[in-house]
């Protein structure tokens, strides 16, 4: 057995157990600084009055200004931040990501990675600025706020302020409803550019999308939020619906407003409510304009609002086991800069509390008989038809609500294992699984886990498919 890994794994388990015993996980970490909605502005002013880092105004920052700021904050807080680029946009602008964590440069074994992505639509600009302020707040509050210290000590937070810097460049402040700047430099909607489980996505992959796909294939993100504008709601998977069985449904199914239920619908609803309930206004279900949609408790199933093909949140969930929701955080897509302080105060507590949900449910390690990690073992909760996989360290995370569950674990060359466990509200369940070799004595083949269920049939092609896509594109451009 690898002694270095065994020691790291032992210390990781001990540390996690100590955190559980002291009640330090998730929403149960010290939270005095986030007691009430009225405290938000007070806490914000106190922190900003004592900060000694680079100055960050409530204004919109172009790409060069954003780059300078990110480099400055990284230089000011080298023990808490690390700046990296996952690739470049069509026009060659860096797609920056800032890690904020007590371990910014390397993964902490046994502790989750989480992320936010903003500005996937270039003209939806509020999220871009909120993530800059979130970086500032996390870095400056680490030494003085016990909740932030706990969060950064136990989580690696990756923040991408702009996935579409080219689209932002041509967008204009004060434009609330136009689509100018929404697309990338090749006029592709990046939130319609990911592979889709329900329908074949024939749109040409774009550099920004390809960079994100590679990024999330290398890091096992546990929870994620995509920040948009144009409404005030937390939207959760699925965004798309199963393919229609006939031509008429293929044309009109996108406008039936029928929910498309994910295997983890209860968890997704909970995550959406965590954001909505901690937001200053979202949970009221306020309509942005007369005649626009009202959302009960400030949340909605994506397809129940309007279905779309090629969305990022479904891709995160089905391809990589990352529970992503879409956060529509402003009625106006690009509001005047003087309103940014208000948006920050409205969203600050939600942005922080949502990420802490990565510590809910069950997590642990899958190892072989010798204590070595099993990479890419399949993890399935019985009754939930979605598969997660372990990391190269054998880690897994599964966000679940309180209850009793059965975990099905399988890997090539090992006998499958089924483990019953329970989840409680007050802290996560630490669950380690040992797999035993399935090599036959007679030299026969190893055990292989069953293959994944077949994909749904593709959507109809030809004229009706083109008509459907055209209508869908028109409708989706109106919303976030």
C-alpha cells in the first residue's frame, strides 16, 4: 500500500470526524455574522472599512480592469487565493478562475471543490461583478469571520467571473431586455452549446464551452451555480425534456411548461430554496414585470419555465455528477452601476450559504482491500437513476436530504458492494467502502459493472426539428 496516501487518508478522516463531533459542518458552522437579512449591509460595511486589500468599487470592470484586480488580490492574499485561466475566448481573452481557499493551490483530500460561473451570457453583467466582490469578501473576512474561516478551511471555491468576455465587451450598461452581447464572438449562445442527454445538440462547440468541459472533467465539483440575469429565480434541472414520440409534440413540447424531473429532484429543490430563502427578495416570488412569470418561493424547474437544449446545468449533473443550478439574480440584465451595491447586499448571504451545501449528505472514500483508492468507481444511490464516480483519491460526495439510503458501489475488477446508510440534518455522514477483488481463480475475466442505460432516442430531424429549434431560440433569447 502507498504509505503516503494511507497517512493522508487517515489524517483526512480524523479531521473530518473532529469537524463532525464539533458540529462544524455545512449550515451548522458558526453563523453569527449572517443572523438576519438586516445584518447584511452592516457586516458588509464593517468588513470593507477594515480591508487592506486592493480597492474594488461598485462599478463594471472591463476585461483588462478585471484581470488587474484578480492579479492584485491574488498577490495580496497568496495563502488564500490562486488565479488560473482555463482557456481563451474566441477573441483571445483569458477565461479567469480564482480559487479562494485555505489550500488554493492543491486539492484537499476529503474536502469538496465547488464553483460559480457568471456572465455566460455577455449582456447579463451583474453576476460578473458579484463574483469579484465575493472574492474580495472571502479573502478579507477569513481572519475575522468564523463562518468564512470554516468554509475556506474545508472547501475549495472556484469563481469564474466571466465565461463570455467577448460578449460583455459589446454589451451596454442600462440595457435590460435586449440580446445585444448575449452570444459569443461567433454569435453562439454558450448556454445552448453543451452536449445534451435528451436531444442531440448539433451546434458547433465553441472555445469557451470546450474550455469549461475540460475544466469540469479534471476537477470533481460537488455543487455549482451559474449566474444569469433577466429574472429573479433559482432554476434547477432538468432544463430539457425527453424527445417527443411524434412530430406534433416535437414542435410544441417546448411550450407545454411541464416539469422535467431529475432523479435528485428533492435535493435540487432544496438547493434552490437555500439560495432563494437567503436572498433578500427572491423567495417572495416577485414578478419582474406585469405579465411575467411568478415563481412560488422563488424557485422553478427549468423545463417547467421553458425547455432548452444544450444547457450547462444539465451537462454538469448528468456528465460529471456536479449539482448545478441556474441563478437568475436581476430583473434587468445590465442595470446601472449605482445599483450594484444593492445587488451585492441582496445576494451575499445566498452566495455563501449555497456553497456550504456541498457538506450536506454523505461523503467518503472507496478503497481496495489494501487501503488503496479505487479511481472511477461508480456510485449510485438505489432508486436514483444517476451515476457518480470517485476521484483518483477514491473520494466521493453525494448531497442528500435526511433519510435512509442504499449505496451501490461498483468498479471493474471488484465485486459490487451495497451499503445501507442514513443521513441526518445536523452533519454529513462519513462513509468509507472497501471493495474486494473479483479476479477468478481460474484466470477468467474480471467482474465488470453493468453498462449505463441507453440514451433516449434523438429528436426528430429535418424541417420540424429546424422549426422547433428556431422557435425555442426566439423564446429563450427573451429570458435569461
